[in-house]
């Protein structure tokens, strides 16, 4: 299997974005065939996209990592989506947003961020405050309730995921691409307080 992947990679590495897009099409159509890891493709192509300022390469990278997100679950899927959105935001910061563009449509990012916000800003502030107290208590006592520890871990994970998504929004805000009436500005105000 390793040799097959290496030979596939070698056959593509000197070709342009169109060949790579062609390679991805069967996977996008739902075919389950052996092939390269989508993460290998992303990590090879994303730097090319940035170095060359190429939207064609960026599209290949985003398509590959979004396939990875669809084929995986849990934190692996979340990380893959984050990488796609981070690359999109990098290109939007450089080239501006364009509606309905596969890479440059900021609405794709904004929708992804909003879907991940399961809390209100006020609830997040309350969790931040209560967890600072609970962490201090947990450090003092090894007898802290297991249920409290699990709740702390779950809440901290949720707050961390929100902060992760907000880092992409911050790129949009910094380059003037976040709409002035966006509710995400309230989130950006507390971003640094998130774990």
C-alpha cells in the first residue's frame, strides 16, 4: 500500500492543479478506492498555493482537506475543516472575498463558525468564570468530584473549539471582511479570555 501511495504521489507531484483536481474527482463522487491520504495532498499543496498565491492550488488543497473532513469524524474532522477555513481566510485576506467562489467566499467561513457556536456569549463568559474557580479548587484538592472534572474537561474543550474558530474570524475582521453588523464581534471581544 505504501508503494502504491508513493507511486501515485510521484505521478502527480510535478503536475499542475488540474491533474490534482482530476485525481480528487472520484473521491468527491463518493467512490471508495485506495489512494493518497487527503491530508498528504493538503500538506503538499497548501504551501504551494501560498507560495505562488495560486487560487487553483488553494482549491485543490481545500477540496482535499474537505474530503478528509467528510471521511473522518470527531476531532480529526474538526481539524480538517479548520485547516480548510484557515487557508480560505488567508487567501481572502490577500485577495478579498468573492461571493460563490470556492476559496474566496467568506460566507462559507462565517456559516461554519456560526454552526460551531453552541453557546451564547454570556454563557461562554459564565463558563470561563466558573471554570477558573473549579480549576483552582481542583488544584487544591485531589478529591474533586469525577463528574466535576469531566464537566470541566468538556466545557474547556468546547470553549477551545470556539476560540479555534474565532481565530479564523479574526483574520476576516483584521482585513475588513467581517460585516460591521456581525454578531461575531461580541465573540471576538472575549476571544482572548477563552482557554
